[in-house]
C-alpha cells in the first residue's frame, strides 16, 4: 500500500471534464486517445493515467484513511484493477513466458491488435500444475497433454465448462450450471497462474515443497495453520502471486470479432455420442484477476467483462451483438438468468441462457474536483470511462471493470484473519471484505448474482466464495486439485 501525498511526483490533476459527457456505453471518444509518434512510442493520456506493461505491486492510497473510508478509496482500488488489467493484457515477450514486451512503450499495447499473445495467456494453467507426476517447469517446452493435444497442433485447447477444480469431471460453472451463449454454444473457462504462484506450488527439488501434492499441502497447513503464497511488494519490487480466470465464447460469422480479444483454440466437445476436438476462434467475455499484495494478504479481486455481454444498467443496449442476452424482454430472467441448461453434462444444441445484470456497476463515490489521480477519481463507472478513453483505438476499450473487492482490514485492522477451518466466519474473520457482497461477473458467476441463490453455494462475492478455501490461501484449485 502506497499512500499518496500531494507532492507525489507522478500525480497530476485528473482532467476528466471531457469524460464527464461520456456515457458508459459503446466506445469512448476522447481527445486523450494515444497516437503513435515517429519513434514508435505513444503519447500517454493527459488524465494522469499511465499505460505500462509492469504489473503494479501496490495500491496508491490517499493519506489519513479512516475506519469509514471504504467507499472513499474505491477509485484507488479500481485504478489498481485497471493498471493490472492493462499490464496483464500487454503483449508478451516471445522469448520469455509471462514477461511484457516493451513495457514502457504505450504503442506496444495500443497497436497490438485484437488477436495476439498476452502476458497472462502465456501463464501456466491449472492443467500444467495439478498432474500425477512432476509438473512441467515454468520455462519448459510445451504444456501438459490434454484430450485435444494431438489435434491442437500447438494451439491451446479449451476443455473446461467450469472455472472450478477439475478439468473434465466438474462440468458446471462455479457451484452451479454451465453457461450457454446466444449462439447456443457453451462458454469455456481456463485458470492461469503467474510464475510466482506456479513455482511456489510446484516447489523446488525438495519434495516437501511440492504443494501441488495432497500430502505436502496438508503438512504445510498443519505446520502453519494455513498456506500463504508470496506477496507483491513495491520495495524491492516483487510481483506476488496472481490467479487469472478467463471466460471464452466461440465466435460465429454473425459476430464482429474485431470487438473482442480473440485467439485460436481447440474445443473439446463432449456433447455428441463421441467426444471430438474441433478448431474455433474464441472471444474473451470475462476475466477475473486476483493479486496477493503484502498490504492486502487476502488478495485484491478484480473482475472485468466485455461491454457486449448484457444490456447496460440503464436498460439500453450495447453497440455490439450481445453474447449473453438477446435484447428482448423474453425469456424472463429471475435472479439474473433464465432457465439454465438441463443436467450436469453438455448436450447437443443447448438453448441459450438469457442473462441480465443483477448488481449494477458501482456509481459511487462521486468525483471530487481538484484531487489528483486516482484520489477522487469517482465511481467504478467514472474510472471505466477514463481508462476506456485512455485505451481508445485498442480492443480493450470494449471491456469494463464491473467490481473490485479488497480486504479493508489491511487498511484499518480490527481483527486478525482466521480461516474457516479454525472457526472463522465470513465476513468478520475474512479480512474485512469491501464490498461484503454482490461482487460477481455475468460470465463467470451467472447463477450467483443474487444473494438468495448464492446461499450454500459459496456466496456472491469473490472473497466470500474463496474464503471457503481460506486455509489454501483463497485458492479453490489448491483445495480441490492436489492428489
């Protein structure tokens, strides 16, 4: 956590008057849109936003934070979420997995296009880590074999209909059902770890450090009470553990793929009589990012969506063809969704699930005139407008932050963290989450948007759900996958 005073050298007045007229819908037009100069670099936006491929290691906070200032510092955490989102979506260095290419050149990001290798997409997946033998090294060649490896030809396969633990047996979205988009295609999910987290769980040559194995994980928990993964720090710089969960949908000719970050994939399709592996272009519609910081050991949780997922909060429709809603009042949704797909196994030609957003993207706090960025930058909607203007011209202007959740006890700690297995109770023993509830994503927690359906299913916020795996440092895969 870095407290920002008025003399912070990089802080500049947040000139958002032009953005005040911009609605949170469609592409944002801004005079601050970056343009490449003769040297190949790009001008940084004048709002105080800096585009960088270096993953931030702390949250810039105002001075003198009080016990009732959770809402006041929301723009600071939303700014951190966007800085992380941009850094992870930076083009990856072709010779170094997980490292950005030209991290100080905004042009490297803004001019990358809509289908390129990002930093996070080069991370190792849960399928690489949780294997019966020794996991492949971070920089080792190739990936762990999957049912579609032979057909993939080096293209990453999508084999999961869930963001939860198992790749093939758990075919539901988190604690619930699969999701079918408006094209009648199942949404696919992946879980990624950065090198810090991957290596910490893979361990060294000492077998006692192999936390991906059940025996060693249990021994570590018995010794220390719970597992704590490496944390980010600003001095000296340390990236810290990072988990990324992505939601992809298959693109069809009727879709405008230029509006999406896309890549080629091999789909493992088990809806027919025999499983098949088929090629497809997939578009990113949802992205969770969890970062473990030294000042926020219960992680900072950031959730992004494509703006074309569902109608806007005011009921208007986005400019592109929607992924999860047909733009009509029928079928009727309750708790944010219509009838989910039948059963737990994929079926041929499933009916689309109509999805609406239950929890609006936050419109508080109000912007504070005269404050430096990000202090007083305003609500999540305001921060979205500013960042989408800053990345105008890139595919990432079509994405939006829907929520950031963080452990406020790290700012003003009233009680220590206590895992659920040690008698802890959410929220008072979970690190002081803010907000407490309603921190969900339409593409990743479709069926848990309302609190009622979420009862008994982990809850309807990132920290509430992952507190169930608090002993495993909030990682459900670490709780469920080791053997």
